[in-house]
């Protein structure tokens, strides 16, 4: 039961879940099974490392999808600010899973360095499976990039989606960022594994099997660190990016009765924003007219799908302009949660 007294259906919440993480969980579950069969049949260490990565991705992306569903629950009387930060908790669980799988992958790589395989077999099976993995992981990665563009409202199309996604990944929802980072590593890892399979089958450089496993494990550790740091910051609470602040200020100033913004704070929770602002209005307005303006500004901000809560105070214009939008270069914007 939400704050409006309406009960939310289970499937209604599921439909609101993060589609990127849901699709990635299903895709990686299928890949982990296929890679596991190939690793067992051929004994390839690179294939084993790639399988471990797919298992880790499937488990934590399923966790993250579940978290994104719960995060969509509307505020209740007991939790009046909503459940936006639930997704950060689920992402932290995902970090633990990735870290464990990264350790196992590096451990297997070290074992292969100490005891390299004397001969390679099952080349075509490994080659076909890894090629399929690159295609599937690449598709999921591109889907995550499109989701980043959508969530950051960047409006890029075609191949421009790729650089735009890298620039704006910090403005995406936590589950979308996790899928992006993980599948970026998954695609790179599958490519490394493919190179190792080809080289070890054509040459006597058997050590490359173990080296590629260690490299994939290290990449997994980097993902765990990055996602863990971002979600730790998200649990604490962080200010919205400057672009969001400027957008909110433009909406506020679109009302001619507003002369200045005395103060404003925008808190980001997951992919949603909470806005608190003190506005200065034209002198001589009646209290009733001032209240009308306050509610008009609030309603116009709530029309934005990513703004879920607005608190506005009003004072009379003091004649001193105190608000100035921050000048930032979007391409230099650091990722934030």
C-alpha cells in the first residue's frame, strides 16, 4: 500500500524494473551454461575464466534487476522518501559476487601458469562459443549504452550513442551503470579469451591461457571496485549533476513571477531526484498569488519523470541576484551516482 492508499501489483512493479539488467541476467545465464560445457569438454582455462565471468554477471544482474523492481515502489507512511536507495544495496551484493568470482578466476589463471596444458583441443567449439559470447555481450552492452542515452536525456542516435554513453554513464541509474561496466568487461574478456584460444592452438605459447585468465580476473576486480565505490557514495547521498541543476533552474525561471533562487538543493537517489528550493518572487504579490506560483512551479517540476519530490519555500525579492548556473563542460563531468 503506497501513500495514496493504492496497492501496487507485483507485475506492475516488475514492468518498471531496469530492462538492461533483466536482459543481461538472462543472456549471461545462457552464456554461462554454454561456456561451462565448452570448458569441461576442452579444458581451456580462458574458457573457464570467461564462464566464471558470465556466472558472476548473471547472478548479480539478477540481484540488481530485483533491486530495481523494489526501488520503484512508491513512498509509504513508514518510508516517506521512497525506496530509491534499495538498488544501491543490491548493487553492493553484486560487488561481493563479482569479487569472489574474480578471485576464483585469478586463482585458476595462476594454476594454469604453474601447470600449463600440454596440448590444446576443442578449438572450433571454443572459437564458436566465444564468438557467440562476443556477439551477445556486445548486443547487451549496446543496449545498456542506449539506456544510458535515454536516462541522461542525451538524444544521441546511431553510432553517436557509443561516445555519448561513455560521457554520460555517471548520470545513468545504478543498475544501468552496472550492466554497462560488466558487459564492457565481459565483451573485452571474451575477446581476450578468443585470442588466447587461437594463439594456444596455433603456437606452443601455452602460458597465454593462464595470462588471459588472470587479466580477465583483474578486469572483474576493477568492475567490483568501481561499482562498489559508486554505490557507497549513493548510499550516503549525493548532489545531482550540474546539468540536472541547470535544467531545474530553467524550469523554475520559466515562470516570470520568479525573480531569483535564494537556495536550492537537489539530491539524487538511484535515478530519481529530490528538489528543495527557496524562491524569490516579485514584490507586492498577495500571499494567495504567491502560493499559486509556488504550486505552479512545483507541478511543472513534477512533470519531469525523474523528479519525484519537490519542496519549495517562497520569500519576497531582496533585490540581490544570488543565483547563477554553473558553467560546466559535459564531456568533463565526472561520474556520479
